[in-house]
C-alpha cells in the first residue's frame, strides 16, 4: 500500500474513533466534558501535517462539542477560535455558519467588544478573499464598536486594516488619512510595532504614487520604532528591502545595494518569512 493510502487510512480511523468518543461522552457533567473535548479536537485541527479534509472534520467535531455549552462569553471565545481557523481551511459554508452563530451570540450577550470581534472575523475572512468592500464594511463596524467600548488599541488596528484596504484599491489619500488617525491612537499607547506598520505603509503608499523621497522619509520614521518592540528582526529586513528598492528608483544605486546586502546577511530569517 502506498504511503499516501496508509496516511489516509490512519486519518480516516482517527476520525471514526474521535466521533465515537464524542457520542459516548457521559451525560453528566456534560458541559465540562464537552468543553474538554472541544479543546482536544480544536488543537488537533490545527495540525497542518493532517490533510485539509481531516482538519475540517476535526474542527466540525470541536464545533459540535459546543452545542450544549452555556451561552456566555467563554463559549463565544471558543466559537471565535473556530471561525478564525475555519477561514483558513477553505470551507466557506462552515465559516459562514460558525461566524453567523458567533455574531448572533455576541448580540445576545449585548457585548460591544464581542460584536466587534465577530465583525473583525468577517473582515479578515473577506480580506483574504480580496472582497475589499465587504471587508472594509466589517472592519469599519468593528472600529466603531471598539471605539464605543474604549478599546483603543483594537480600534486602531481596525483603522490600519481599513487603510490597508484603501491602499489596495488605490485610494491613497483615504489610506493616508486613516493611517494618521492610527498614529495618533498608537502614539498615546506607545504601541511601537503598530507605529512601525503605519509608517511603513505610508512609505509604500508614497512609493506607489511615485513620491520616492517622501517614501524614504516615512521609512526613516518607521525605522526608529524597530528597536522598541520584540521579535523585530523580520520587520528590520523588510524595511531595509523597502529602502533599498526606493533608493534604487531614485538612482542612488550604491546606497541601495548596501541595504540589500544587510538584508541578505540574514538569509534564515528571510527564508522563514517569505
């Protein structure tokens, strides 16, 4: 039997055993047991060594384990995990069902932060599908709700996502306005990574408008934040590459090569973040 067939048989047997185990759970205390089972199946569904079909089935078993769970914020959090992972597994019907239930539960709980999170899930999903209008709508809804709940960090992240969509649809002026609103938000909270991302995107937008010197100014501003947050090496390499490309465009070739050489020195980091 081929390696592929052996792997498929093992995964098929795994699904049968897990399904039977779920059916034979004792009725009391059912909630505690099913929530424990949720965590087990959810963790298993995250294993990218399994086939896509198997991961989807495992995630659906985890989802079913929540059907008798108390309708509270903890259950919402678990549904949100299901929604986030399902958006990566190419099952749009399952995503829509889980996302809809999550949004309904958030409304039942009348919790603005949870409703915002549910819209965030939709926004992220539609962004990966390049459905920019739908994504922007949900990010905007999430922004307003996070703002109302005084969750300024998350409100700022929604503004950044909206700015990114604006840049993808060539609305560079709109993106710039949103990014400066982000910057005011993140400066107050000293969120240096987010400040880096804002200035880096401003630089990219300026480059797209062929304002290369302005792009370099924004990249220089972005550079000052990199030493101020953890795990920043990839972002440093990203910035060196961006600066090298823009310097090349304005004819400063030797200076551009120096930035490319710096980035290429860290090949392992570049390979881990293609």
